[in-house]
């Protein structure tokens, strides 16, 4: 089995596990821990759905970036069309632009980010340090999934370089 096939199988297994867990949560089933039975909290269900959104988005790694990309294609994305598309697969209807997306859901602090939270930045040629110009989804472990320039859809470190400097805020929509 080559590396590409292995990665595809790992992604498929992870996606199936996430979907199964989400379905279990939707039906009110509980998760049993080794030593005791505890139902999974609402925040865990939200986190699981967020992880599912992120895992689905990872399927588009390397898809080219194009500013103003149509929301009816997956051949190219801009940052907000990418968020609109991947969240839409899980029933979350986001507005088209990053500015409009930054006004939905509820505010969440950077220290309380969970997978699936939208994170917003003031970066690039249209940035003034206060205006929203970019959106990404928090992927967990200090990472964001997003698209910009080259290489297109990618994973970046939220806590270093440009993304640390230009971070503005986060919103929870799940």
C-alpha cells in the first residue's frame, strides 16, 4: 500500500468514526468510559461536530485559492467560500464573506477555542489591523485549516508568525 492510499484510508476511518460518534450523539446514546458510565456533554458533541467539519475540510488540502471564488465549485476556494462550503455540509449556513461570518454565532476567547470554531484575522493587502479580512477554522492543537494564496487549502500554526500577529477574534457557530 503506498503512502497516498494509506492517507486516504486513515482519513476515511477518521471521518467514519466522527460521523458515527456524531450520529450516536444525535440519538442520545451515551459513551461508556472504562471505569464508569457518563453521558457525553453538549460541549463534547459540539467538539465532535467541529472535528468532523475540520476532517471534511482536510479532504480539500492543496485546492487552489482564488479571491472571490464561486460558492458553487470545489475546484477553487477563497477563505470564506471554503468555510461556507465545509460548514454547509454539516447544516451550518454561513454568510458569504468573512466580515459577515465574523458576526454570527457567539464570541469565544482564544484560550477557549475548540475544533470547529471560526477564527478571524486582519491580514493581507486589505488589512488595517482592525478589519476582518480572513477566516479560518480552528483545527485543534493550535492549528487552523484555511486557504490563502499558495499553497491553497492548508494547515497553519495559529500561535506563530503572521497568524499570531494578525489574529482578531473567534466565533462559535456549532
